[in-house]
C-alpha cells in the first residue's frame, strides 16, 4: 500500500550534535550548549620511501667495438629526448554549484497517529519559473533568525511542474532542529529534489533546554520510525499537509541523509533497528543513504547504537561524509566501523581534512549573519560563538570550502543513483589534497 500512495514555525536554536556515551562519542558539546542558552545549536600515505634499483647498472662491455662500427659523437644540434608519460591525465574535480531551480520552503506538520506523535517538518523543493517571494527566515524562539541567501517562503502550489522529483529525508543531530543544515538541503533541492526534514520530537532543542528529552532508547527507536512516517506522508494523497507535494514526489527514488545522530538514523532506516522498547524494520523505499559524521558506536557491543549485525545487513548505496578533526563523533570508531561492516553497493567515503563536527551545520553562517541584525539576544550570540569553536575556528577547513565539497559529492552521488550519471571517480578525477576519498 505504501507504494500506491502517490508550534514550531519559529524554531529554536539548535543544540550540539549527537554526543552519546552509548554511541562511543564525546558529550562535551552537549554540556556546553545546555548551560549557555534558551536554545542550543546543533553545530553549535605514508610517505613514499626512497628505493634503489634491485641490481646495479651493468658495467661497460670490456670488448671493444668492431672496427666496422663508426664511432661518432652525437650531433651538437640533437634535441634532448622527450620524456613520455604512460599514466592518463586526470580531470580536475568539477565543483557543483547551485542547480537550475530556485528553491521554496514550506513548514508543515506530519502526525503519526499510531504513536500520537506530531512532527514539525520543513520541505524544500524546486520552484516553478517566475515564482517570487520573501527570503525564508529560519526563526528561533527568541525572535532572532537566520535569513536564507537563496530560498524563499512558498507553498506546494509553487513547485516546479517538471517532476516527479526524487525525495530526500534529512535527519538532524541530537538536541537539534530540522533546518540546521539549510545550506545543504537547499543545495540539493536546487538540483531537482524534494527535501524534507522533521524535528524529531523528544530530541530537539525544545526538550533539551526544558530538560524533558526522551531517554536515549526511545529516541533511537523513534528516529527511524519518524523517517518512515515522513516518507509515507509525502507519498499520501489523502494527507492534507502533504497532498500538494505527492504528484511531484517520486516513490521509486528515495534517499535518507542526516548528521551525527541523524547519521545513525540514515543507517537505521536502511538496516532496521531494535532495542528493549521495540523494533523498526528496514524501509524498502530507501534507495540510498548519506550519513554525515554518523554516530554508530564502537566495537564494544555495550557502546553501540547499531549492532554489527544491523550494519552488516546494509547493502543500500551509501556515501558517508566526515571531518578528520571531528571530536564529537570521530572517524575512529564511528566511520571506520560502519565502513568496514556495511556491504553497500556502491560505497563511497569522503573525509574533509581539518573539518570538525559542526562543519556540517549552518553555525558558521549564523556567526557571520547575526552581526547584520539590529539586535541579537546575547545568550544566542554567546552560544553560537561557543559552539562555533568546533568547526568555525582558525585552522578548521574554511566553511565555504567545506560546503562546496560536501554539496558537490552529495549531489554527484544522488544524481548517479537517481539520474544514471557518473559518480566522481578517483581513477579519472584529480582529488584535491584537502579531501580523502575512498571507493569500495
């Protein structure tokens, strides 16, 4: 039946991304954010060895040349012999900028009636030519806001008519908000995708600040269930909140992406998940995943969000993205473990050199934008600056560079899965020194 089914408008600042002892990660970001503001921010080769030939060069022959062989010096005018290269020349990495579409944003509510669970959801989508509107504001409960430099506030009636478009679900980190990676979600939408991001009720900044967050077992179980509910709703013509998007959303092309605990959520949507509270089956509609700085846990079974068996069950095409300096969900063990255990086909791994955990959120953009406002809540500004230490500090990968690389690889991956184009290939493309790119 799923295949046949073709408040928080002003949201809170986002808390530090998933930092769970159970996931084998650090919780320093969470503790900082929870004490500083009414809303926290989720942002907030070996060297080649020198070798010698296996044998010494042959000694000159002791036999004199035959007298019949003329002994002449090389002509003075001879040019030096040209060196030939057998290796094919690599193409320069072509960065992917904004797509052909302008982007609209709508905020809706999707309710799971079985769990009596409302989800506030942002939807980004390609706009029809000529659509105009006001720049979209991602507004916090304090009244402060971040104004999108590219997207406008719109509704489903303004969606481009040349769909249906692939559907991408974005999952925020622990204690975060749905719009925390708007640079990323807007970029994907501009290339012809419908992108949806729910607030995971019970695990957002609202509950973190009010100290009413659900316990981790319930959070972990709810997250992949939330993704499943959002996918169903976006394909349900009977749902009044989503009906306007259904005809423009392709049920045969669905991806899940997410940051930190949202990275766990992307894996769990593909693998299924179970704990002492219940289970959620793998969603057969999910065709691709992009976990970003994912929290999956260590090799110790007592410190795992996803078990070895669940990870080993994943065959869904995957691109995992991480920062080499991530202190919250470090590559070792999180990315390494998922990379080793999953059997995704194809499977790609991208590491941004000197990027940190909050590199993959909009926090650095907040730091730049807030001074342009007439007035900013001091607690909000302090929180932004504090949380920005993990991603917006001197020595970190510059945020503009991090965004263009992240968006380039993510969009190339999605297009390769859903449009049949070629994914970036390290055998034919020169990979820059500030990224590590692996394929298996």
